[in-house]
C-alpha cells in the first residue's frame, strides 16, 4: 500500500504510426482507413507499384492531387473532410506511409480508434503498426506523472490536490483494486474526457477514469474544485462520498459523472452536481443513496433498482425503481416507468411523472402528479407520522380552535378517470375533503381549508381518497 500523488510532469510525445504497402497490387484494389467509424476509402488506379500505392494513400489522406490520375478517394475531399484525420499528418517514404499526430501528448490510434483494411485482386497488403506511442503530462498510465514515481497499483491510495494538470489519457492504465481515490477542491484540472471532443466529433478515446476502487472521496478542503470528474468503478464495490463539486464543465452533465455495476455501491452527496450513467449503454447500480444537498441525476443507463434513497435537501431525478424513499426536504422527480415501494414524504416535494405505481405513500409534503397526464396508482396512502393532526371533535375544547398541521399538506394524485364527478370524504370529522372542478380550466383542483388534504387533477372528472 502506498500513497500516490498526481503531479502530471511527464514530457509530451507525439504518436507515430505507419502503414506499410507490400506485395502485388492491381488497378481497382482498395485501401480503407477507419478512424472513429469514419472511412477513408482509396481506390488504386493504374499505377500499382508498392511505392506508388503508398503515395496514392498519402495524397488521399492529405487531400492532395493524385499523381495516379485514375485513382479515386471517398469522401471526395479526402482526409481533410474528417476532423479526426486533419489532426494527423501523413508523409511517405518508399512504400511506407508515416502518420504523426499534430499535437504531442494526444493519442489517436487507441481503443480501436483506427483500422486499415485492403481488398485486392492479388496479394497486396497494407499493414498498420505503432512506431511511437503517445504519452505526456495528461496520461494516468505514465509512471513519471505520479509521486513517488510509478503507476499506481493494488491497495494504493490516489491523491489529487493543488494542481491544474488534467488526467485525460491512459485512463485504463491502472490495474488492481485501489484502496481509495481522493480528489480535493484544490485540484482544478479535469479527470476524463467529455463525450464530445472540443473539435466537434464524438469522442472515440476512453472518457472515464477506469479504476477499481473501494472508496472515492471528492471535493474536500478549500478551493473551487474540478468541473469534470468522470469515474468508472467497474464491478468493484465502491463507496462514494461527494462533499462538493466545481461548476460543471458541460451543460446538462454533473461536475461528477460516475458509473459502476456492483449491486452494493453507495453514494453520499453533500453538495454539488452528480450524474450517474449519464449516457445510454452505461449501466450503474446503487444500494443506497443519501443526498444532503446538491443535484443528483440518474441517467438512462441507470437500470438497476435503488434500495434506499434519502433526501435531506437538494434535487434528485430518478428513472428506475426505488424500494424506499424518504424525503425531509428538497425535490425528487420520478420519470419513465419507475416505481416506489415505500414513500415517506415527510417534507419537500415528490414530482410523480412516472407511469409506475407507488405501493405505500405516507405524505406530509407535496406529492405532485399534475405534470403528466398518465394514469398512475398509489395503492395505500396516508399522513406521515411527522404531520400534526387536529384533535378529534370529541376531545377539542370549545374555546380553542383545532390545531393545524405544521405545513400545508398537498397531495396531487390522478387516481382514475371517471364518468362523473363525486366527492369522497376520508376521516370526515378531522379531514374534510371537498372535490371541485372549475369548468373554465383544464386543470381542476380539489381543495379544502388550510391543513386539509388537497388534491389536483388533470382528469375532467375524478374520484380521490386517502
């Protein structure tokens, strides 16, 4: 076990790859180079020596006029039609095309980012090889970027503080299960890459810091913090503590973006913004989540049921089933077809935009189902134990009014569409419920005095009960 502190001090080296042309080629043979699923298709003309084929490929890459006037390229503008190709310079010597990254320290033939295939009538080959691997101050996989020198390994603790050097590449270069990863607010670099490259294309390099880690702590101490920390915990059980985050670097994405598939993962968010499984095809799982403040959004990739969700304050958006939800304050928005087994709405707001059912709801806050026209079911509902109920009529003093609850109890519930309007009274003496439907509005509301259950309906005629 060792403490490994991120420094980011390795020298930048440009990546160099070669394509070697060999054996026998014929007119009409093709070479296809693929980067980021974008194909540069070169059709060889009548000049078919290996040196000429290499020259034709180089000219196609650079968008130059062909020496072999019968050769063609698709797209018609050649490599410059694709931004990814424009970041690499092609040169030719004999039968070898050399491809050099324009920016030292930025990899480009990574994660199957590039491939070369040929279709020939004869035996011609076009062979891709790496001559020089990229490295530099932004590589997690470079030993010189850590103190003490050496790539971290099993049981190590990672520390990111007092630095603005970002961790962008070699993100899968650490093996073994780490004890912890700790990112201070004094670290203002970024960890991981955005989904869209700054040049405008979908990023084909790894975008998450891929580490097996038992505990992740982010945002402790003083400072403005990082606006992008993307971590993939893989299948290792991970406890995440997010004390704070910097201002998010991407619109609609949290300052911390996380995914991990262990069923017993846990999250504590004290402040800042966190996105879980922000993109399709990125699965994640949590057993428990506790939000003290801040914003938590579970994206479309979050498909495993959440065991327990506790919200003290802040805003949470969920798209999948939750077993137990407890809200003291703040807002939970439920989307899609997500269900809740037990809802303890002691305060705050529950926005029910999901078509899924709530099995049991104990309510003292605002349960809002008015923002979606879908039918939904609350099997069992009642007042939360935190509500202050008025005393029954038989026990009230004739000289004292009934004591009202500490907050207005509002329950928005679309129970079912009916053929006629009617009034339902529950606990008639203590809690009169009066159903009304203003004819002039699409959104009718059912209300009573302050302290009574109040319901809102988008249905033309509905019956409610608690």
